[in-house]
């Protein structure tokens, strides 16, 4: 009947399989709240732990309110979480199946990320006169970390997903798509180009962000440049970017968190090989 409004979203949601994660930012943020809570618990229970660099960047405006204290950050997270829940309720999203699906996909992706990174790293050859020591995993401590450090690592992954996947990837995608369409590129090709530039560009920034010169500007300490470690992080950022675009922030955050824990406990490239 002419003029009758269509409801494609409701029809699509009705056909989705149960437990399929809703790839929306609101669901992803709610699914990541336990990771944010883990981060705050780790820092609170062990004040000697250093903050995550992505969290320090994103929380800088809040630090102007109460320098050196976490309460503005915690209250901000709770406020955003409440807004996300209200938004999902208004949309009529069945939240629990989406959260179960997000956790399930996140755990599965977290278990597969390490072997996938090792497989991809095999395509890289060392420059003449050098060797890539892939058996030295990125960020592996000299001894297994304690429980509080593990909690901080898990929560730090969620902060990095917000900064690099939600923030930088989204911004790069938007700039690339708008630039391509402005130049007359067909929309379908412009979207593909924007996806590639967004994922690869944010992955490069992800690897660069962990280097000591960048971290020093945040009052933190980073790692010296080593080609194999940098490539490892860029590869990880690429896979996480693809996962973010496919399944959303929540799946990428949980997968990243489990990868961090595995690396910290010693399940690095040498173990996977």
C-alpha cells in the first residue's frame, strides 16, 4: 500500500539468530563495562600499577576536575553506561542475548587471535642483515603478573578499543569516504577504500602509540622500537579493526583483553609456534 512506512530494522532483528551480538556501539559499551570495572579495581587495589596510555588520553579532560583521582572517570563511565542502557531500552533491543553473543564471540576471537598473528607474521621477511625474533612476544614481562596487573591489562584493552577503533578508525573512515566521494569515486568503492584506510591507519597508530617517545608525552613509559614487536602490534591492530567492523566494539574489546592476558602469562609467539 502506497505511503505505508516500512520497518526494515524490526524485520531484520526478528530474523537474526538468537545470541547474535548486536553490532552497535551502545551494546559494545555495555558489554565492556566489566572490563572497565576490572581496570579500576586493578589500579585501586595496587596503586603501584601505571595507567593505560589510552585511558590517560581519553580521561585527560576529567583529570582537570579532580587530578590524580579516579572518581570522575568512574562516574563518567557509569553515566555513559546508563545512557547506553536507556538508548537500547528505547529501541527495544533484547539486550541479554546480544551480551551473551558478544562475550561468546569475544572469547572465541581472543583464543584465535594469537595463532592468527603467528600465521600472518610468517609472511614478513627480515631486512637484509637483520633477523626478526618472533619468539620474543610483544610486551611480555620478565615474570607472570599478579592478579591486579591482569585486571589492569584486561580493562586497558577496552580503553584502547575506544581510542583506536571507535575513535581513530571511525575518524579515518569518515575522512577517507568523504574525500573519495568528493572526488567522484563510486560510493561502493569509496566505502571499501575507507574501510581499508581506516583499519590499516588505526593499526599503524596503535603500534606507534606503544613506543616510548609517544608514551613519555603522557608521563608514562613505553617500549623501544623493535621491528618485530612493532609489526606484531600493527598486525594485532589490523585484526582487531576487522573484528570491530564485523562484530562491534564489545567483541573486539573482549578479544583484545584475552589476548593481553595470554601474552602477559607467557602465551607469546614462541609458545604458539
